């Protein structure tokens, strides 16, 4: 069992994984307890909301006056793939944090379906979210345990593990593994390549059957061939799953249904990849260095 500080490090990397968050809450009381009067709104949250919306949202980090985001409005429909791009410090990751309830807006509202995202529904909402971070942290455990991260061994759905391994494009790797799904991956996944680790991260996120899948620079360190394979996997996901991708490399957002461009905390443009190449100077600058 990892030491407490290692668990905290894992929470930082997998902050969207609610099972792990629940364990930390019991130890560290990180999140307010849902009050009895709030249970109705928790039970009323749709399993797959038709719309996620930010309306006139502003946010600044605690202890600072500078707004990381200022008067941002956007919406993502069920099954849509939204790309989020912009220069460093533009507020891209904060968009993901607000959508997932890791922080709440200082001004404006975030709604999930017909419910305002607040402390009364955040725990339930986070249980419906999967995330693929830039750096996937893996345990020196079996492939199966790493994919079903946070699930007790006796509760792991092996058929689902095999399905998400297939969806993540890990079938060829699995064939080469001497003990199949029970093969240990080594400390921090040292027996895998960078692309294979990202695919395990994707399989882990898909195991949760998320309504919302967040990708935070998930393909930025990958070669073009590996990135293309992961993008193909994402394009083939069920339309019940909404995707939001934060990226520096514009090739990661080219297949998105819609892309928003952030600059200095403001939403300065929105459209398809080709539309933004024509009308957005910020997007054009990003394309030159991407």
C-alpha cells in the first residue's frame, strides 16, 4: 500500500477519479459533506446530461486578484467533441477544473443538464467523469489493476477491462504480455513506452464509462503516429460520451466538432479548425508554432 504522501501525489494526477477522491475525503475531509436537504438534487442529476454550459464565468485562484478566466460563456452538447486551445496561461486547464467541479466560479454559473454545478451535486457528477492527463501515473501492478484503478479486485469487471483495452488500442501489447492482463507494468509503468502508458490511461478513463471525458494535454508528448491512433479511438467513442480536449499541439484538436480559443482568460474565438485558421489571429499564431 503506498504511503500517504504517495497517495496524495496520485490524487493530484488523478483528481477527477472520484473513487480515489472518496478515500482521501475520509482521511483528510477535503470535501464538504452533502447535506440531507441536498439529496433530491443529487438524485436528480442525469446520468448523461444533454448539455454542459458555462455562462459569464469568472475565476481567480485563492489569494490572488487576477482573474484566470473572465466572462467566459460556452456550451458543449452531449456527444460533442470540444477543443480548448490558447497560449500558456490563457486559462485552458481552469476550464476543465470548472467543468469537473474541482473549483467553483467566482461569478457566473456552470450547469450540467438542468442542474447548477455546486457542492450538492459535485460528488455525483465527478463519478461520471473520466480524465486522461499528460502524464499517466501507473502502479507496479497488473495491467488489469491499473485499468480498473480504485476498484477492489473482487469487483473488477474483466470483460469490461478487455473491452476498454481493445478500444484503447492495446490488443497487440496484450498479446505480447506473458501473463496477459495479470502482467505487472513495473514501477510507474517502466515496462511500457510513452504511447502505451497513455493508452493505459485512456483505457482507465473508459473503464469508468464516463459521460464526460477530459483530455488535458494527453497526447502532447506522443509521436504523430501514436497520437493519430489515439485520436482515431476517440472519434469512435459512443455519442453518449462528451469529450473536451485541452491542447497546445493543434493536430490534437483538428477532428473536434468545435474549438474555442482562449487568450488572457477570455474566449476570443470559436469555430471549426478551418474556420479558425481563416478568422482568428491567435489561432493562426498557434498554428505557426504548433
